[in-house]
């Protein structure tokens, strides 16, 4: 049975992998796939992640950032 420290590290690994996968989809222009990845986030953290990605990709991927902002506005 894993202790709390091991579970925390495992969760960090999962979060890191999901962030990397989402970013890779954006870099490849696979915006719909990136949006699917965002739906894997727990509801409480999804909005925070969407805001963060909209800021991070605003300059290089304005179409994707606009999609994220539109989704956030419609929540």
C-alpha cells in the first residue's frame, strides 16, 4: 500500500504527463485533442488549467487560446 508521500509523487507525475501531452497536441495543431485532454482534469482544477494554458499559448497559438477563453466565458 502506498503512503501519502508516494501518492503525492504519483499524482505529480500524472499531472506532469497530462500537461505535457496537452501541450504536445497544441504544438502539433491538434487543438481538439488538446481540448479532450483538458476534459480529463478534475472539474475543480480544469478552469485553472484552461486559464493557464490560454495565457501560455496566447502569443504563439492565438486560435487555441481564443477557444479556451470562449469555453471559460461560456461556463
